C-alpha cells in the first residue's frame, strides 16, 4: 500500500524520536494516514453541507455514522480516496433528502420513522457486527459486545426519533428525517447489497 508523503514523514519522525521498530513504523504510518484522510473527509463533507445550507444535518449524519460504523461495521471501500468521495457526497445528500422529506405530513413522517426503526433493528440483530477481511472480528466475546453496543445505539436513536416526532421545535422534523435516512443508509451497508454497491464503486474506472 502506498502512503502520503505527509504520513511517511510524521511516522518516520515519531519512530526516530521513540525508537520504534520498522514494523511498528509501518503501523504508525497507516494510523496517521487513516486519521488524516478521515479528518479531510469530514471537513470537506461539512464544508459541502455548509455550501448547500444543510450543515446541521450533515454534521448529524456524520456523528451517527461514526457511532454506528464503530459498533455495527459495514461495507468498506478498498480505496481510501473512493471512501472519501462517498463520505463527502453521501452525508450532505442525506441532509438534503431530510429537508425534502421534512415537508411531508406528520403521518408520512411517522410511517418512514417506524419503517427505519424496524429496518435498523432487523439489520442489527441479524447482521451486526459486519467486519472486513482486513480487520476480522475473531473474538466471540468482542463480537457480542459490539452487537450489544450497536443495539444500544439503535435503541437510543429510536427513542430520539419518538421524541422528535412529538415536539414542535422548528428543526425537529428535519433532524428526525435526517436520522431516518441515516439509519436506512447505514443498515444497507450491513447487507450483501450494500457490499455490492461499494464493490461497484471500487470497480469504476477513473481513467
């Protein structure tokens, strides 16, 4: 795997200062690379959300995805750059979709909310956690902890959706729909169809 010059320099600097082995320097390079790219992706997604006037929804989607993916896992792109493109585009799009859906009547919003909650729990119970070949979950006890944590997050989001559906705060409906669309998207990423979608993106020729 090739790394950014920035990641290599910082890893080499820290390795020299701390006396780490070459093997640990490679691990450190990978960690710096992932953290740097994730930070760039998040900042870029937030900027795009701000450009389209949906910064709160974009930030909400990213926050939920961080919690969800850390416990439930899901499909991952083989390319950090393609993963970045997905992150930068999908969460502003989720926020924009939430704005459109928030104009629907309460009955429609409640149906979408109930459907998302059911879908989320089914995905969590049957599929989570979904690991990747690069980082398989070997320990049964860790797998159980991740599933329980994922279910707790889903339960918390469900309770929040119920509260948002009952209050009259101006932004409540948009936030409610943002969470609904996030749950649907992140649940899709746990399925075979979600993996096929990311694989399709990975196989797109860029030139």
